[in-house]
C-alpha cells in the first residue's frame, strides 16, 4: 500500500515553551545562538525545521540540549479522538451550561464546545483568530459594536484582538469555538501598496 515513514517531531512548540519559561525574547535567543530572529520565529511556528546543527545552537542558547528539546516536542502527525460524554439518548433536554475542550494537549489550535448559555455579560478578547460555529440552537454575538444573530450551521470568524461577547438565544444551544492558540504569534499580511 504505501511505505510508512516515521514522522518528524514538531520541535517549534518545545522551543517556544522553553524560551518563554526562561523569559527570553527571540532577539536574545538570536544573539546567543547566532541565528536570525526571522529563522527562529519560523522554527517556533513550524514553518522551518532546524538542521541538527541549528537545533544544537538553539538548545545552547536556551541552556538545554537538543535531546531535551526533541523529547519535549509534539509529534508532527497525530490523531486524537475526544469522545462525547454520555452518548445515550435523553428524554429530557439538558439545559445546564457547560464547556468542554475538543482538543487535548499543547497544539497550535484549540477547540471547545459550549452547551447551553454562558456568562453573556463577559467580554472576551483573544490574541489570535477564532471561528465560532453553531452546531445546534442559536446565538447572538456582539462584536465591533454590532450584533450578529446566528442559527444552526452558521459561522462567524473573528480576527485576533476583536472584543466580543456572546449568549445563547435558544435552550440546548451548542457552539463550537476553534481558535489559534494564544502562544502562537500570528503573522499579519503586509498591506499591499
């Protein structure tokens, strides 16, 4: 069928976690390692894989070893199933609000499911982009001074930094929120001239 090759590790997240644990900037790591800030940023954001020599330089700058960074790395390809709680059919509708994470571990994105209502007065603001998808019911989302009413199957995309709040307008609403992880430094497109 196809040949199976061992998948490379995603060492970027491990580098970022170590750098932040030491409270270092990319500029300091660049100075210590002799590598450029853009290259280090590409490593952390999984846009570049460092050579063994470059990884050793990064590890030295972070006062660790390449082996330890690789041990803390995430697998490049993985499959993780998060099963729904209580798959039995209920005679009575569930109305108590709850939230559950749909992704486990440290990844470049997070996904959560919110069932029922939630603290509608709480204003939210995330560093990176997120997508809100109404799986069941309906929600009202206030963002950028405007109210958006969404029904089953509707989505709303918010860029990072947008202040917003939401509330369920129908009992048994299920809202899925998929967001770029807070520790990822999003790159913005440069304006075209």
